[in-house]
C-alpha cells in the first residue's frame, strides 16, 4: 500500500498491551515471510547480535516437515521487533483492539524468535508454491534497540523447555516406530504398567521399571535396517522382548510381585536404558545370523548375572562403581550379549 509518498505493509491485527507497551498479532501470508524479515550479520560477534546464528543444518528437516505434512504441520508464532513506527487503525469504534497495522516497507524487521521457522518456510515455498496461500501468526513489537532485543531473545528462551524424549514418543503419530513402541508399552504383559511414559528418568520410589525412551532406542536398534513389513517388524519386537522377559528372572519377579521395581533398578542392570539398547543391537545381529531360530538363542540369557556387583560388568558398563551410559559402553555391552547369544557363531563386531 502507498500512503503519500511512502510504501507500507498492511496487515489485519489485534492490539495488546504487555509490560505497558503496545504489541500486535497478525496473520501473515507465508509468501510474505521471506520478503519481510532479515537476519543480523552472522559474522558479527555474539555481543553485538540480537539472536543466535542460523543453524543451516536444521533447515532441511524443518522444510521437509512442512512438505511431507501439508494437512497437519504446525508452526508457532514468529516474534519480531520493528525499528519503525507501527500505525494501528481500529476497524470499529466499539472494538478498539481489532484493526490493521501499517509498517513502512523500508522498516527493519528483526526476528527475536523463529528464525529457523522463517528459513524453513522460505525453503518449502521453493518446492511447493501453493504454500503461499497459507499463513503464520506474527507478533510485532517496537524495536527499542539492541540491548532490548537481546533481552527479548533471552526472555523468550529462558523458560523454553524441550519435551522429554519419552513424551515425544508418546505423542508422535508420524513416526511408525513411536507407534509400534507405544503399542508394546501399553499392551504387552511384560511392559504394560511398568513403563514411565513421560520422563527419561525414573524416580526412586516409582513402580516403573523402564522408560519409554529406553524401549524406543532398544527397539530401534533391534529393527534397524531389517527388510520387513510393518506387521513383521511388530512381530520381531514382540517376540524379542517377550523372550528377553521370559529369560530374565528379575524382570519376571517384578511382574509377579515378588520383587519391587525400585529394588531391581537399584541393584541390577537388566532394566537400564544402556542395557536395552545393547540387547537390541545384539538382537539385530542375532536375527540376521539365525533368521529361523533366533528366539531359541535368547534362552542363553538365563545364564547372565544381572547384579551390578558382578565382576563381569566392571569396565564394561560399571566404571568407578557407577553405571556409564555411552556409545562405547553400549557397543561393548552389545558385543558381550552377542557372544552369549551365539556362543561363538558370531564374529567379534556387532
């Protein structure tokens, strides 16, 4: 829009008051997003920037999330500061907070929160032109200078807490493995009622034996690169964990009520995330090596002494009297389980 000799962006908006200052919320077409916003020079030192540098490696994943889920993707608002006057005009006298805003087209728009969303939208638009008809909410603040913009960035991210891995799995219907693992955790007798579904750690007094994220990682390793249909993958997972359960006395004792979950978590390694992951890695090798009778080999787990005090675990998964969960301990533990499961049939590397 041209007003006098000056060009303006015009958006319908809702006006609000926060910290005694006006701000505005508007629905902005996605096609306008690349034209509207600029980033700080990424070569500037952090102390004179108002935001983090753009992590370009995140953009393809976020772009593909939009492109692969055109009917269900969700992006939260972009928050920006404008270094110019924002002119607000109410549409109706009796609704003073509903109207439109006008911002000079040469104003500088600085993203306080949402720079990766902006970049992903721009990338997605290049592949799907129809996205230009969709919108994202934008929150406009007056730019009160670098220090204020830096403080806004800090405040907006101060209390942002990423959901736990377990909670992501619990709510994720896009990832087939998340759906499969939830089915195991909520329906199979050896997991049902004994899985912490939200947290990635288990409190001392909890009656839970495993975390959902531990089962996920163990099952991911079990099924990795297996050429199988979805129903076959489920059957592999069900059969594997059922067999592990049947051959692990402490696990059975918790289910039968003869032992408390807290006792097993405290004194044994059979319920640890690092153990489930290693078992999954070894199980994957087992299925590939013995596709016809792999379940029979899992009977050898009966000979495993899961007690943390067992000398076998020292420097394998117990270091300086503490459980160490790392890629190294997972790999070493997987090799240990593979040797047990295949009794020398399997080569050293898992």
